[in-house]
């Protein structure tokens, strides 16, 4: 894995007439920890959803290390190297900790055929393309059969791949401090551990760009500090670029090398923490200076 | 989630395809079943000998619906069978009727057959429904148990797909192949109908009779203006009635049961007072008159039985009403069931022999004896042909018209 | 919750390890202990175990609520019927063993056809669409009678030969269907414990997140439909060969409901649950009609007397007068009719109320290596 | 065998009225499904049987009041009485079902209540079949016959009555939901039961009320069905139940206007829609294809609007 460069060019997103994002242009160099801040409803999570393929942007383009990715389906984008966590933790609650991480490794466990349906093709085909998709269908079916046969027969290749995946999953869990909890159900973990598990699961996809949506939300200062350390370590050890949405200004200012500020779906400022803290537009957007300078929760 | 609408695009094509399928479904034509007579060859039946210890009853089976909607048909038939067996003794052995619910289904028919075989029955009245008959025939044939259906009118039991005719199957009622053409002849000649609109139950009975009637009616020079089916329990026939109103046929032919005929004729009469209405044995039932009231007046109905006027019918009818409290006309096929049971019992009487205090019944002889039957029974004259078809009636189909709230028989 | 207690004694582990072989061995003894009537009932039970295992893939593993499972069962059965019944317009007289893969293939294609348009649907929307799909298939079978012989059905479907030996008696069929169930059970459990199974489970838990983890949800939902359908098709082919006669009446919504109830009553996602569910849903209504049941009930004269005593006491205490229970000898006969289904309906409600997760819910499976080196839970320390 | 349609205006108007009639019944029953789904997220499979019980209760009431001998203004009173009796019967049945079969399953796995509901449905259906020996009952033929007409347009009195009273009932229900405290409570619980209970709404009581309102609609539908089709039987609830559920999904399950719209769309699709398809060359879809059309329509609509005609679109997620 090498850290990726993200370029967002003139991105716009509209929901039935409502503008959620407008003309967002952004460049995050490889290996940077980049902060994304702004008041509630500024469009931060919407931007994440566009980056990960959950939403199809209505205008603009997104490039990951030079490759255009907007319009690709989420699982393809994941395969290309973007992983994320969620603001309101979304683990597979009834699966074990280990299984959660194994799902994250989904694309890296060999089973037989290749993932034909995940061919890097936009999901919004023209009528002609619709027919072409159908033409790819038999190949996908054959791959499906191979995969099923592999799962049932469990040849040595599959066993090895599974064992390797389990070993890696254990390493990842150890890295985020969840050693020994492998067989707990995810829903039985304490809150802070659930955040860590989300990060381990995201790392399991082998990302070159990691999107963290409020990783310290609901944490006390000690826990938050530990999370900051973890984020730094991830960037160094796993060689990823990281973008994080964060409301705790102490965290943002402490860990980010550069910060983008969104308000009402527009980029209002960009720069290193110190510059952002002094930026009058930003201060105005946050309804006064207290939030920015005082740390803590900035959102109203 | 508009981000992933895209994947439903694939579905577009499939949708179009499914539409095409539905449309294609509409354009198919019927191709005719072959109703060849020809040579009759039997399969191999596994006749055995049954011994009954002294003091033990002789067991006769019944297989038919005893639960759900069709219980209303099955229960009276079972009672008629029990009536035929009541008080009879053969060489000191009483006769016990064992009734099994087969739900009128294929699975049920097969399960009931296994249970009856295990009980050690010597013969069976039933199965009542054609679907159960076809599923159970091989089992009975293999065990050599003669089964006489009082009510299965479908083509298939006597013209099996396998080609070889089942030696152990007989019926005391008449096949659709007889009723349908008789109805068509009546419609063309007596009623003078040139055009007809067919409304049918989509089940085995409804479609079987529909095919027999349609073929014969067209052969007689009539024209079918439309043919529409319904699923059992449908009560809303307004759309069909509107189509009938629009097609203006001389005759509405209804191939189904009274339970749907009742709401149908009410909705039909609400719009069309005069169109002639003809239906088969499934409708000729007191419930029809009771339910449809004045709207039933003038309806023509046929029954694949000779006229129920014989002395035997009167005797049976009186007995049946007295013993069961069910009116003799209230339920179809009870006389046929009584006859079927009587035929079996008479044959047992003839072939049963005693040996070491045991009653011995040779199933092959029993089968032959039953096949030889000539009976002037409650449901009319009964005699079986090589296929097991009842060939006894001279006029096997009788016709009725509802007049003043009663079925009045028509002279032919 | 994780199992942190002391390891169980070795003999229970051995037993646990061989529980399935032991169970199958016991099952194989059954025909020696039971009469034909019971064995025939068990053939149906085993057949519905196969169907239940198939639906379990769709509903239990992938969480896709399918109320039209009968469509796949019908696809398999009609493949067999149309290609072998002398009454069929396209009778090819093919061998059972040739038709088996064809039937499975056709059923899977039907599964994909259903899967594609319903992919974007979730939860109960899926339920009604699949229900409709099952009905469409049945109506198609009824109304395109030029192709399918409609309600008249297809009969004289031949029975299969195995190494030149015809599978004919109920006992032979029992072994045959149990063998099929074992194979299917093995396959589904292997699937569950694979990458595919995890992907299904992830989709069931949270479809969006599964996609974000790189799972191609479209592909895996289709795979779930197709595998479930394939198993349904297998069941259909076997059913047609067993019963010898098929008509659309045997493929009503009732079958879909029965199979779904088997899966839920047993406990979603659980293989022993499917077995138990099938015994209850398919076995009980039949057993209630058996002679043995009547005989058993006939011995309950004492119960009747006791209950009647209670009723008399009630009568004495209240102004009204209640009837008396009929003699116990007639109780069996009463079960011949609707009473059987009244009891059955009440039973479903009672089971669900008493055990909402099913009779035998799937225990949290552990990965094979779970016991190897799991240290005691480490205190969670900040990195 | 293509039917030669002359396609008169009166033909289409007749089919349209037929569609509205059927659609009214679907809509009335669908309301019960959709409201229960709205608050409990469960498919109340026994709702068709609640409708059946209402129909039988109404029948009993009509017969007790004189049956076929009723005439003149007494008929109107008797029908009103029958509707009230049917509503009470349906409501009591529904409340008992909720208490015994559904409430213990609150919070259970999602599909447990579904199977419980199927159990209730089987139980009630066979109980009534047993009690009636599976025979049909015939509603007294007391409703005045005849039709209102203007030129090619014609509607029978009974159809007019059926459509008008359904619409009136639905309007009443809508008013209850939109205008009353109870309605607000129902909407709050449907939105989020936890929040609703935090706001002081008695969730259990509200859920019971939802069952009561749904069952009352089903009871009315039962009497209207009986008066119109005149034949009722123990197994009558199943098909209208499935159709009404389809209608509820079509409209967007959980949405009250959706259920009404879904009912009418379905009713019209089965009649007018089918005949329109028959206008295409080479197409001849008889009545036997009506369910195929109904379900194909359902799939089509759900492909374009995966959550039904009236469901709100959620624009944000994750």
C-alpha cells in the first residue's frame, strides 16, 4: 500500500433541487492527514458519501491518484483503495469482531474466479451499455459458480487464503488494541472499542485513503488522545492518506496537517491549522470565536 | 440512496422481458388432447390375497377431502359409503369404513393411499378428486387394491399418460368426455345457441370440462366468443360480466362449482336478464338455488348421471336423509358413492372364502368380480368397460332447469 | 457472548464433533422401526428439510425475505415432469440423473430472473414481490396449458434408477432424500463458513456498509437467490420423481409459507432448526391423522373424565350449561377434519410466543481455530 | 379465441366502475395492513381473517334483524346495524389477537410476528370452516336493485353505495389521523416509538388503537363485501387479504393515502388495465390473468419507486 493522492474537482451534489455540495475543489497530497470541518449540515458527510460512491455527484470529478472514480459503485471504489468509518458506528452487530474484520478483507481472499461484476465501469450506463452489461453476465455467472464450488470444496488454495486472512485480521485487531476480543459479538463491545473495530475493519480493505467520520465523537479527552495517537500511527504504519471529519477542535488542530472548512456545502477556507484558526470567514461561520479557540465541540 | 439506482437499470431489460412473457402467454393457442379410444392394455397389478381373522371387520377405505373448503363435498360422500356398509355382515365379519382426508391434493392422495393400504383395506371408494386419483393410482395398482371413484370425471384417470390403463381403477360417475359433448349438443339443438361465452374454474375439473364442451360445441358448429377463467374463491366477477355483456353471446357456459357459480350468476343477472346459462354437475346443488335465489331461475344444469328416478334412488335417498340429516340433492355424488360401496361389498360377498376360520379375499378375483358388475343402482345402471369407465347408462347425462326454486328435469 | 468457561470434558467434545454423523446414523435406522405410513411422512419431512435449507440461504444467511420460494420448487418439478412425463408435449424420456442438473440449472436461472428486478428492494417490499412472483409462476403453469398441460397436470413421471437399481419403496426413497438433505446441509454449512457466507451475513446486517467494505452486494444477493433457487429446484426434481404426478395445485403459496415457517420456527440460519421445523410443520399435521394417534387418544379416557369433571364443576358453579367432551375413542376421528388445522394454527402462535427466536436458534458459530490460542480477555488499553 | 370488443363508451365506464368497486374494498382492507405496518413494521397476515369475521358478524346481525324479510327504510337501519356489529366483532377479534399473538413478540426477531400472524390466520380460517361445515352463507338479498345512469354511464345502487361508504370511511379515518390527538400519537409512534414514548405517548395504547382502527375498516369492508357479492365463507379472507397487502405495498407501506391509492390502482389495473392490454394486437388476457397483471404492475412500480407510490424519499443517509 502506498498512500494515495485525492483530487476533487468542482464537485457538486444536489438532492431534488437542494444543493448539498457546490463547486468543491480539493487536493490532498499522499500521506497527509487532512481535516474536514464545518458546522452541522455543512456537507461533510455528504462529501464522504460522494467519495465512497454512496452518492453519485451531480457535477464535477473525483480522482484517486490520477484515476477518475466518481460514478463507480461503492465496492469498486473500496477495491481501488478508499475505506471509511461511519459517524454513527455501523458495525455488523451480530457478527464477531474477527468476522467484521474478515468482511473488510473480502476482496483480498482468493476463492477462485475474479470479481467480474466489479469491473471498473460507471454505474450509470447508456442504453447501449445496458446491453453490454448483460453480455458480461454469463462470465459473472461462471465466476459465481466457481466461487461457490470453491467455498464448498474448500481446496488448499482457499484454506490457505482463509488462514492468511484470519492471521492478518488478528494482526489488525492487535494494532488497534482489540487483541483477545476476536470472538466477542461486535454489539457487545464497549463504545470506544467499537470505534477501534470500525477502523480495523476499514484498514482490512487495504486502503490508500482512509476516511474517518468523527472518530472521537463521544470520547473523553484521554480516549480522544489515544485515538489521535492511533490515527498518526496508522498513517505511518499503513501508509495511507487520511481525511477526517471532526468536531473536537483540539483533535483537528493537533493531528491535521491541513484543514478544509465547509459551510452550506461550499468550501470557505483551506490551509494549515494555524491559518484556519485565524481565518475570519471561518470564525464567522462558527458564530463567534469561542468554539475555534476554546476547543471542545464547535457545533451549535 | 440515489447513488445506487443504477443497478436497477439492469432490471429494466428483465422487466421488458417479463412483459413480453406475459404478452406471449396471452397469444398461445390450445392444442387438442387426443381422445383416442383404441386398444386397452393394462399394466401389471400386484394382486395379493388378504386374510381376515375371525372377529375382525372387513375394511373398506375412503379417500377424499374432509377438511377445508371441499369438506362440504367429501363429508356427505363418506357418509353415503358408511351407509352402504352399515349393518352388513359377510360370513360373520362386519364391514368397517376407514376414511382418510386427502385434501384433494396429489400429496394427500398418495399419503391417504399409504395409510389405507397399511390399514389392510380390501378396496377403496375414491379418491374423490381427480388430482388425488392420478397421484394414487400407481400405489393402488401396485398393491392390487381396486379403487372406485364416485366423483372423478377427468379424462386422465382412464386415459393415463403412461399409456397402460389402470386395471384397479373404475368409476361410477361419467367422464367429462361424455358430459361435455352432451351439454354441447343440448346447447346447440335444444337451446339453439349459436354462440357461447365460457367461464371456467382453472382447476383440473373446470378446465377438463371446459375442453370437452368447447371442442364439442365448435364441432357442432357453434362459436365460442370468449373464454375466461377464475381461481377458486373468487367472488368478483364484474369484469367478466362486462365482457359478456359486450360480447352478447346466446349462452353462458359455466364450468366450475356452485360456490363460485352462486356469486357469478347473481352478478350476471344483475346486468343480463335473458342470456341462457348452462353449467355442469359442479353447480347442480341445492346450495346454488339457496344462494342465488331468484337469480338461479331458468338456469340449465347437467349431471353426468342417468336420471335419478329409479326405485333404488328413492330408497337410497330416503335412507340417506333419515340417517345423515343431509338432503339427498344437497350434495353431489352421494348416490354414486353409495353404489360404489355397494358394488364392492357385493363383490366381496361373492369372492370371499373361509379357510381355517379366516376370511380369505383374493384381490384379483375381487377386481374381476367388481369389473363384471351390472347394477341397477341408486345413481342408475352401472356397468364398467375395459377402461374402468361406467358404460351402464343409456342416457348418461341428464338435464335440469331451475324452476320455482327447484331442479326440474328436462325431457330429451 | 464468548465462551470463557473452562473447556468442556473431552467426551462431550467428541460427541459434539460427531453429532451429525451420529444423527444421520440414527436417522438411517428409522425405516427399520417404523411402518410405511411413517416412512412416507418422513420422506416429505426430509424433502421439506431440503427446501428449508435452501430458503435458509436466502432468508437466514442473506436476510432476503422470500415468500415465493415455491417458484423454484415448481421450476425443478416441472423440468422433471415436462422432460419425462409421457403426457408432456416435450417428453424427451430423459434419465433422472441427467435432469437433476438441468432442473437445478433452470431453477437457478429462475432465481436470477427473480433476483434482478428485486435487487433494489428491501425488507417487506421484497416479501410481497417474491410472493407475487411465485403466484405468477403458478398462474403461468395453469393458464399456458398448451405447454404445461395446465391443471390436468403431468403424470407417470418415472422413478430414478441408481446403479441399475430402481428407487421404489418408501424406505429407499427415504434414504435417497435423506442423502440429498445431507449433501445440501453440507454445502450450505460450507457456504456459510466461507467468504460468501460472511458477505451474505454482512449484507443482512447492513447492506450499505457491506458495500463500503468491498462486497459487491448485487453479486452476492444474486448468488443467494441463485443458490437458494438451485436447492429448491433440486427438491422439485426429487418431488416430481417421488410423487409421479405434478399439477399446479401442488405449487401454491401455501408451500412458500410452509417453508418459510419451517425456517423461522426452527430458528433462522440454523440447520438443526430446519430439521425440527420440518418435523413440526410437515410431520405434525400428517401424524395427527395417523391411526397411532387415534389409538393413543383412545387411551385418554381418564383425561376426558377428568376434564368432564371439571366442566361439571363449572356447570354447577355457574348458571350456564356447557357441553361434555365426546368419548376419547372419537377424538382421533375428529382430527380427520378441520380440527387438525385449528390445532396447527394455534401451535404456530404458541411456538412463536414462547420461543420468538425459534426452537433451535443458530448458536454463534465459532471459527475452527477459536479455541486454539485465545488468551483471556486482555484489558483494553489505549495504544 | 380473441374476443371481438366493440369498445363502447359504456363498456369502459362499466369496467371503470368495476375497478373502483373492487379497489374500494382493497383500499379499506389495505388501511389495516398499512397502519399496523406503520407502527409495528410487521405484516399482519391475519388481517384478512379479521375482515372475514366482520363479514360473518354482519351476516349474523342482518339475519337476526329479519334477513330477507326486511324492506323499505328498515333496510337502511339494518345495514347500519350490521356495519356496527361487524365493526365491533372485527375490533374485538383484532384486539384479542394483538394481545395474545403479537404483543408478546414486541422486540422479537423481525419475522417471528409474521409466523405468529400466519398461525392466527390458519386458526381463524379453519375455526370458521369447522363451525360452518365449510358451507357458504348467503347475505340477505335486501339491497335495492337498479342503477343510476346517464347515457352510456351507469352505476348500480349497490356499487354507488359501496364506493361512497368506503370513501366516507377513509375520509373519516384520515381526519382521525390528521386532526386528533390520537392521530398525532399514531403518527409519532410510526415515526419513532422510542421518541414517542419519551414525549409521553402511551405506545401500547396507541398500538391497540391502530389495530382498532384497522379492524373497524376491515369490518365495514366485510359487510360491504357481503352485501355486494352476497356469498361469504370461512376461507374468503385470504385472497382479499393478499390483494390488500399488495395494494398497501404498491402505495408505499406505512402510508395511509398510499394504501387508498394502491387499492384503487390495483382494482383498476385488474379491470381497465387488463382490457387496455387486450387492445394490443394479438393479446387476449382473460380474467385468469388478472393476478399476473396485478403482480406485474407491482413489480413495475416498485422498480421505479422502490418504496411505493407514496413513500417519502429519504435524501440523507450514512
